[in-house]
């Protein structure tokens, strides 16, 4: 009787596709900031250190129109933001018996989740570090921590900048989240805005027009938490595919892209360890786009709530 078996040669092309899809799913699930800022993806192959241009349109104005007169054409010049692809991180692992491992999907769920969580933290940390570029700041380190007034003041800054009312976020350190959860108007359903289904497990609530999120990558500096209140257009995450290995090098590669995130998966056979070796890597850059659309709100570490 013939014995049905799965060999490496039969699945060597589908395996990296499977790993790439799993990795991209984990990356999206574990990031907070990456889902909130503007994202830019292009199929143009790039390399680390390369500067790319993200175009934006010029400003249009409304002109009065009187009878029997020609319309006034806008002379708006477009421009471009510069983003340097200076972040390149990888996660690598080896599977001793690829044919057996591929028959156990739970293995990918467990081990892949742990590996990609590290990569997701790098993305979020890089965005969180951009707090220092915001020129608008609010000091909430006074006794009692975050208050309704701090949320309203951040809202005032964004309103003055004419930031769109949608896609506004307050991303908080865990200690700032603790303070926020002691604000009655955030937690009391008689005051809080209706959320429906939570956007993510990290979502705390919605108040003053901000979706309130928790992110453990918020920077701690000089004894304070650097929480970020911003509109999506304040920051940009740009990602580009890395180059493919030359033909005949003995590797199989796949690039997966979705929602402005792109991952490259490289698979090769390591004869020293008699297993399939995988590397998942990501090339990206972070840039501040609109300074007026972001506010840094400083809160205490280890707050005391009376």
C-alpha cells in the first residue's frame, strides 16, 4: 500500500507564503501605533537608508464668483514629505523537520506569535519615539494626573489646526491609562461615547473625540510618560519591499503587503542543522508629517490616585 507523505520539495514554495501570511497577521494584531498613523506602501524595491518622497497636494482656496466674470483658478503647488527607510529588523528561526511542522498549524500560531510580537514592538517603539518632535505639549504631571481638562486642551490644539474630526487618537502609557480610567466621564456610560465593537483589545474608550488606546511602547523620559494625542496625518509609517535574492542562491522568498505594512520571508535549507531556516524582515521609516496635528501629554510614572 502506498504511503502518502509530504516532503519539503512539495511544499517549498507554499511554506514561505504561509509563514508570510501568518507573520503579517500577527504583526497587524500586535501593533497599536502602526494601525493609527498614516501608512504608505509602494511596490518599488528599496534598501535601508534610502529616502523616499510622499507627495501631498497644495492648499486650495474658495473664491467669490460674480455674474459675467470668469472663475478664479487656484495656483496650488504640490509638495512632498521626506521619509528615510532607516529601520530594518528581522526575526529568524529554524524548523528541524519542515514536512512534519507544516502538518501542525498550531505550531505556527504559537511560535510565530512570539517571534512577530518582537517585530511589532520595534515598529510601535519607533513611532512612539516621535513624541519628541511635537512642539505642542501639555503637562499633566500635577497631583491627580490626567483630567477632563487635559483631554479638552489637546482637542483644542487639534481644532485650532483644523485637523479632521475623525481619526483622532490618545495613545497612553499604562500608568496614564490608570489615571484615565479614574475619570468618570470616560468610564461612566452616561457620559462616554458609544463604542460598539472595540477596535482592538488595547482600546480603552472614547472621549472628547479621541479613541483612547493603551500602548506599552510609550516612552518614559525624565520620570514622565510621553503620551501622544494626535490625528492620523501627524505621523507616517512608510514601508517598502526589500530586494529579492539573485536566482540560483538556493532560497525561496515571498513578500506580503497589506494596509501599508510589508514583510519579506526568506526560506533556505541549512544542512548544518538539517532543517529549514526562516527569516522574516521588514524595512520601514517613520516621519512627522503635520506638527500641528500632534500633542505630547506628559504624565507621572507610578501615579497615586486619591
